[in-house]
C-alpha cells in the first residue's frame, strides 16, 4: 500500500480527514504528574482514546517534544506507538532538509527510528536535499514539501515574484509536481484561501494524486469549511488530504471548560462538522 492509499483508507474507515496536531506544552497540560514525559504520554493517550475513530491522522511536532530533551523524545516515541495501534497515519512534522548525505541520515531517523508514515520537509536546498526522503515513497512512505506555510513571515520569501512572473510558492508547487511519485505531497496553509486555490488548481491540472497537509485552521484563522469546499471543487477527492488542528483540539478545554478529553472530543466533532461529508 502506498501512502496516498493509506490516507484514503484511513479517511474511509473513520469518515474524517481531520488530523490531530500534537504540540505539547507542559504548562497547558492539566495533569499533576511531575514526570514530563509521562505527563505528555498520558495527555495524548487519553485524547486519542476518545477521538481516534473520528480523525484520520496525527501530526506530532518534533520540536515541541524535543524541547523537553530525551524525556520528550521518549514521550513522542510512545505517543507514535499509541497512534499506530489505533491505525492512524503518523505524519512527523520535522521540517527536515539538508545536503544529500545529511538528508539521507534524517530520512532514516524519521522512517526507521521513529517509524513515521510521513514527514514534512523544506525544499529550500533543492532536489538533492529532498530526494533522499522521496526515495522512501517506494516503501509506502509520504513526504510533504513545504509550499505555502501559514505563518505571517511566510510572505517574506514565499510570495516574492520571480522574473517569470510567478511567486516563489507557485514555482515550489511546480517543483513538487515535477518531483512527484506516489506519496509526495505539499504543506499548504489554510490562512490564504486564494493561494490555496491556485496551488490546488495547478496540482489538479497535472492529473497526479498530490496529497495536501493543511494547517492553519482554528486559532491561526483558517476556515475548515472553506478549505473543504475548495478541495471538493478542485480535486473531488477529500480523502486524499488532511486538515490539521493542533491547539484547537489539544487545548480545547481552555475555551470549552471542563474535562480536557471531553473538550477535545467536542472540538473534533465541530471540525468534522465544518468539513462535512467526504462523499
């Protein structure tokens, strides 16, 4: 099974394209454990127990776990194992990208040591930095290339116009299509629907299955309903894509009050409602 097939199967099984982003901040985790690693594992394990059959991927953010050193990384390993037991694709948000030999080492870390199903990579250093990751697509893995990110500073470089008249993010999208093999996808934020549409239309014109990982809904200002409607119009296949929510699910109790597990389940239900039917 290649990575796009894994995505579609998970979406069909759970009736959702929601992705749970995992960005642990221990100060926001309402548990009394003193052990940081155990606190993180208990937090996400309990949330997953409540929502695993209502989402279709998880996205652990490497940096948020690594900030707590080896206990944090051990927690990430355990959380990934929990997600895998629940048959959820694991997208490791590591944003790797270096010279070829370094990328080869990073790809082994991601896919062998952490056993992730997919990874996010930066394309800034070009094809020889991305290729060590995309070679793993032949083994059923996925690679999401950063194309148009949702952070405010993305415009500093990604929106620059080239002599061709194209913006850098559109040229990057064209490179993703050029580098494509089953499993190669793109990270495109939900915060600018016009740019998302341009990228989706480009990908649709190629006739290739290019899965999108779409962060930026909820706290960052993106609208899941608008994104889903656009996916329907341009690709006709929602099951291939994932709409990510991190703090909006994990820390939903801060808005809804009460038990953090019930609040997370409520947030997932609302997100799925905004996305609507996958048919």
